[in-house]
C-alpha cells in the first residue's frame, strides 16, 4: 500500500473548464513541466494556529448541527458529544492540510478536483512516542475524498492492540458516598489523595479503573474504605462502529450540507462519515469504538445503580470516557466534581469546555480559563491547587539526589557535580530528537560539569531515547518519572510537563524549552522559570546556575498564580466532594 510520503500532487491539465490534479505514486512519475509537489512538503508547512482554531470552531459547529443527533447511546449521549475530542483533532488535521493546499501557489491559482490512485486509506496515524494515545490524521487521499473525489479506499487499519490478558472483574461495594473515574496513572495520582481524605471522614468511596494499559492502572490501595473496581477489559476493546443506516443518513445530499474551509468547500456528509471511521475500532480507554462506548455506558449504569454514590469525581470530563461518565452522572442527578490534573497550556486543550458542576483548578490563571470554558450556568470554580502536589511537602531531597547519582555513577566512580533532569512528554520522535539536540549541545557548552537524567512521561516509550550522546546520559525508571527525582536535581528542563510546576514549588530552577510550534507551561511569564529557545540559551542558563548555585526562591505570588500549594489540597477537595455537612 502506498504511504503518504510516496505520493505527489501533480497538475494533470484542463480536460474541461476546470483544472484537474492527480495524486500519483512518486516513484512512477516521469519528467513533466507541470507543477508538482510531494505531499510531505505540504504537511510541514507552518500554518497560523489562530487561523486553524477559527476554522475548526466553525467546522465543528456546522458538523454538530448536521450530524450530532444522528446517533446517541441508549442513555442519550450524542456520538459527537462523547467523541468530540478525537473528531476535533481529526478536523484540525483536515483544516491544516486544506490551508496548506490553499497556500501552495500552483493549486491556489488553478484549484480543481484531485484524482486518487486505488487502494488508499483515508485516515492514518501520526507519529507519537506515546505507548497508548493515538494521534489520527486524515491522509491526502482523504482530503481528495472530502473535496469530492471518488475514492476506492481500503478499510481504516485498526489501531495497535494491547496484550490480551484479561482483567478480573472485582465486585463493587454495596454503597459508596463518592465514585471516582480514572484511566491513567496521572488521574489516579490526582484522585487517590482526595479519596484518602474522604476515608478519614469515615465515608466509603469507589474508584473505577478504566485503564487498558497495565502501566496506567491504579496502584494497590490498602484502605478498607476505598474500593478499586476495574472494568472488564473486553468492554473497552470491542470493535464496532455506527450503524449503516446512520452512515447512510450522514451521506445524504442536500442544500446547505457543505462547509467552507479557506478556498475549499467540503461536503459535511463526507466529513461526518470520515469522522465516524474513528469509531470503528477501539484503541482502548483513550479512543473507544462505538460498540465500546455503548458497552461502557451500560456498565457505568450498573455500577452506579449498585453503589448509589452522591458524587462523581473526575480529572477529565472532555475525553470520550470522561464525557461519557459525566453525562451518565448528570442523567441520574449526581453531583459532579472535576479536579484539574495537568497544566492548561494555550492551544493544547483539544476541546476547551468543562461539564462538571464544581471545577477545582490549580492556580489563579487557571480560574480565568475555566470561567470561559464552563458549559453550565450553575458551575462553581474553586482555586485549591493540585492534590498530588501535597506530597511535595514531605519530599526527601537527599534520597532523590542519591537516586540520580546512582543512575549516573559507575561502581567506584565519582558522583556527578551537577545534574539536569529532562522531564519529557510523548511528543513525536522528531520533536524529541530536536529537543535532545538543543539540550545536549547547550550542556556541552555550559560552564561547570553537567550530566543528564532523562525522565520519560508515564505514557512514553522509553526506547525513543536510545542512541543519545554528547554528555553523560541516563534514563530514569518510568515508574519513578520526573516527579520521583526532580527534587534531587540542580535544574529541570521541560517544554510543558507539569513536573515543571512541581520543581517551581520546590524552588528547583526550571528551564522552559521554547521551540517553534510548541507551547510551554508559561512559567517564565511569572518569573518562575527561564525561557530557552536554543542551545545558547541552555548554556547561558546552566552557566549562571553553576556560578550562582544559591538561587532566589520564586515569589509566593508567582507560585499562587500557577498553583496554590499549602500541602492540604486533598483535604479541601474532599470537603467539597462530601458537601457542606462534611
């Protein structure tokens, strides 16, 4: 099968009044005077992110009006409501490609239909270093299809599957005051401290562990008042898309069923059908099939009916599982509480809406964002901090330092003088390579002797860091991660990992990598980090730290703007969860 990089867009002439174009296999092309471009060159064009955002909002509004009511779960959750995030990301790729096509002068001057070779997939998968999250994109044959081409497409390939080991279905407790929903280690780290405080009030709670990746499951909990209940894995992995009748309704022709993106008018029925392909296969908890969506709703209904909790606690209410869980809770009249588990970075929130009744945010700047994102009139916003940061009050710096030294010191060798921890995230491999190149060159040029410990993100494939060289490098155990070792470092480097906020709270110097197209945590704007755009900036920052090891602490007002921190956030959230009588 031909891949996107094997294709070239080539002008095929004017058989009629309308110019025509072909997507052709690059290897089969003969010399021609006509304009042509490899599609991979269009994919790397820089497009104004604000322009992309404007178009995405418009297209999603039109798509919602056209197709949101065509399919719903038995509980009344629209397919587009539950799957808004993956569909929105797909639409973003559509917009990006169409704007890039509009910006290529030969096509802009002679726009026309695009013919596609047989055997093409319409949806592909973008490169990512994540072990679980899937980044789907529309292929260039998919773009031609949206523009009206007749495409003989192969089925969308199913996502990579997980191991087939079954998860035992643990019986739920008879009743619980609170039910929490988690499908990642970061969710569990945010929610479990709150449930521990609920337990101290003598109340039972239930944590629904919806993770399909064993590495993301909730850890063992010894508290007798906290029950962890795992969903049967088959419910989340079952394939099966929307009914054929629904897909047929999506593709019906009619007036007003198209949308303009730049200079291109695309058919909404084709866009809806393309988006529906995301629901054919399940990538587990991060991307459900439609069958898995319906199965999971039925399971949630059963669990909530058996345990009769008053409050649902979540740390994501917009991704498919979070949107489905909160919709289910709202339908039966439960209170809903959302706890922000990661930094909100401009442009990185795929669907900036919040559905819960109570919204707990980390800092004052997040309260401003939340006020613009809430979707209900009775929503209340609470600036309480981050529950998993409570543990920072008792962090053991010497122990973390010893761990870092053990990674970098051979038997009988001298411990390193200065250690940088790089808090990574599951960016594409090419982006990680670019970050690594800047960091390593900067460390080599810096004054003093610096060594590097790479701390992978919990969802990251650690093999992407192989073959790095230039300074002494070690990779932390993924189970330890950046938060398990950053307090022992002399500096932490990150683009947008929440570990940068933890380092700031502990007065560990933070270097924010500001690379083209990437958003940072924005700590530098609060004088809580140093912005570094290239290797020279890294070298200057590390040289300054080597010359002045005793840094001035970050002012309290700056910390409060980013994250309120007094070591008692979990207790405050638990009081909110249990209501005024707690």
